[in-house]
């Protein structure tokens, strides 16, 4: 739904949480299925449609490093952890949007923990905490873990003062190097590099642990072929038994919390003063007192002013929101929906640019297929060359908004007064040149289109 008032262009999708799993569900998409993958929202939607998901709406996701493409904080898609916050202080500031395995949702703070167990020949375990996943930013006295999904080239760039770094290569027993939430990885140490090169290429079958400065000493007793265990967990920060998480994206900050607009000093801790008060493109998610979820974009383009974070908070509260988070805005802000008669999704907001983004949130249609056809749409040009014989592009939907392949329908009838359809439904023009019609019929639904043979 789009609204234009007070020089604002606001688009939002409101989803009834009572109907989740019945009429729709929510999912997240990670571009190219690698940590630093980037692609447009349109490309991400097209990929999920190719995967067989009936996408009816989408918005851009969380913040990411514009140069590396790596999400700024914790990012978990389909149970797989692609990245985490670099520090605990950063993690505390950033709220998360979470979708559980049962498709229920939550907006709150979540906490990452990870560890490596070094298992000696007597089966004694030494536990070492992991500080971050797939974060190549250097931070002293940390232990960081990487897999080949860090980037498309699987290349890690170490800081110049690499003499204070230690690399340990681990080969998982099951050869699967993906990092899944609450999934134990067992393996063996393959190599220990005390003076690593500035550039390290991760192999597809290995996991890399890099420790810096004082944390190097934690691995003094490590040796080649040593057994190791690796485990990760992202859970709610409070003392709470967290259901299994399917998707998790991290917002930059709360806009609303417990029905309260956050004070200015809160925003000043998460943003610069200019970023907080300036009017800009915005993307947000909000829970409302109607038990609905709002996905919202605000545009700053042409004559539209955009909003500051405080203005956005007031607007969301006026719409019944009690908790909301700020997602990536500016040039990333984008929303797409599918409307009747449109086979592909279209942008409903006015993006500042066609930016490549890291990830997105999508709405999938869960209504059952009925094959009760309500209408047809003709997506070919109304003009066809005289030597052009082809299967025409008809699109139709059932009453539950599911796309149906016209050519798979029983009782399909196609006719034309300027051509004919063969047994494979290929249209062959005749009476050249001429103007006429094409008629499509299934059961009692009939529609006629104008056509010109050139």
C-alpha cells in the first residue's frame, strides 16, 4: 500500500500474524549464498522464484559493508550463519528480526556464542571462545573463524602486522564447511601457520581459525591431526529458551521499543548526529498492537522529503506500532510487490539507485492451488511478425493468487481469425498483413486480445 502526504512517499505492507503459515509465510534471502554476495532486490526475488517459491512481496534487508559486501552484524539464513557482530558492544546495540522454524517472528536482541574444543590424546578438552564469524576486520586479541563462503574468491586478507596472527586449518569430518546454528562440527587440524601470508586462500574443504595477539597463546598446545569440535549458537539475549531459528537479520537500532520512542541520546550512540537527524530513504520493520507486522519504506527522491529516525518513529507509532527496527536505508531502500496481472514483481517505492544489496526479506504465498481460474493476461506484444511462429506468453492466476501454467490446464481452447494453433499450441500467423484477435478459453473463462500481423 502506498501513501503520499506532506511531501512524503511511504509504502508499506501489513501482514496479519494470525494468518502466518495459513495464507503466507516470511523468508530471508542471502545473495549468491555467500557472505559478501550482492545483487539487486529484483535479482534476489527472481532467484527465489526459480527455486519454486511463490514470492508476492519483498524489501531490502540489513546493513552491510559497501566495499566488502559483508553484513555489518549477525546474519543467519536458512539456519546457516554467514556472519556475526565483530564485538559484544556492537551486538548489544543492534536488535534482530528473527523468523523461527515454525515461521513465527520476533524483534529483539540476540546473542552469539561460539567455541572450539581442542581435544588432546587423553580426550581432555580445552575450550576456546570464538569472537566472530567471517569478519575480516582486524581487532586485536580476538579469535575469528572463516569458511570458503566468506567471499566468492574464498580469500582472506590479513592486516600488515600479521606477525601477531596465527592460522589454524581444520578439515571437518563430514566435509561440510557451512556454519549452522547449534550444529556441532567435528574435525582435525590439518595445518598450523605461525607466520601467515597477507593473503590466504581458503580451500572448499577447510575451516580457518585466525587468532590475533594475546589470543594466539590459547592454541599453544594445538598439533597436527588433533581432534577438534566447533559449535555456534545464536539465541535471545534474555534468559530464554530460544526456538530453532530459521532466519535472522540485524537492524541498526530500535526505532520504537515497548511502545516508546527512543531518546535522542540512544540514537546518538548508534549513529552520528547527522545520520540520526537527516531526512533520508528509510526501511523499517514494526510490530503493531493489531498483531500485525509492517514492512515499510520511505523515499527521498524528486519532491519527497524522506524522514529522520525520530520522524519515522512518530509515524510508526501513529500506525499502532509498539516495537520497530531500522533496516538499511539510503540507496538500499527498495520494496517490490506482485499485483494482479503482473507475473513478475515490480518496485512500489522510488529507489534512489539500483543498488546491489546483501540480503532481503520476502513474503511467500501459502494459499493452496485451486485451479479455479479467474482471469488471463497476455504478456506478449500485440504485434507479431509474419514469419514468427511461437508459443504465446499467456499468464493466469487462480483465486488464491497462485500463478498457473496456462498450457497445462485441461480444456484449454485457443483460436484466432488471423492464424491457427497447432497441437503443441504454437501460433502460426496467416492472412498477412492483417489485424485480428486471439481468444483463450478455459471452462467458462473467455478472454479476447487484439493482435496485428506485420
